C-alpha cells in the first residue's frame, strides 16, 4: 500500500519528483482544457494561464499534451510510473504507481 497520499484524492499521488510533465507558460492561451481532461488536480488556473500546482499527482497519461492546441505542455508518457516501479523493485517495496 502506498505511503504517499494526498488530502484531495487519497491514494492517487504518485512518486514525488519523478514526473516529466512540463509547461511552457509563454505558449499557454489559458483555455483550461488541460484542467478539464486531466484525471487528477494537477493544474490550476493562474492569471490567464495555468500552473502545474501538484506535479506529483501526474500519472503521465499524456491527455493534457494531446489536447493542448498551443503545444504548451510536454510529458514522456509513462516514464515516471516506470521509474517508480523499478525503484520499488530495487527497494523491495510496493510501487506507488499501482493504485
Ligand atoms: S490546454 Fe494548453 S493552452 Fe490550454 S490552458 Fe492548458 S496549457 Fe494552456
Ligand atoms: S499527463 Fe495526464 S495526469 Fe499528467 S497532467 Fe497531463 S492529463 Fe494530467
């Protein structure tokens, strides 16, 4: 069972600091579509744009990237989760990626 949790959605936080999600705020037009398509509360509105407020909630599904018309988002799908699984094997502990 995961020892890393979130108060907003318990059990859905992944491994801290491994997500490859990145935002180029200068390209963002503030459409907020990434917030609508993301299954987790990763993004939040910020002054006509968005910010990545909870990066550790990102499971690298790629939905936000596919729906961003401005190419403001990048992510390597599955990288963070794969890293988490490998780390858990090395530590002989359970993986936080398997909810
Ligand atoms: S989908 Fe892209 S352009 Fe729209 S708010 Fe999100 S990052 Fe900005
Ligand atoms: S990759 Fe998936 S989980 Fe991560 S921010 Fe984008 S839509 Fe949300």
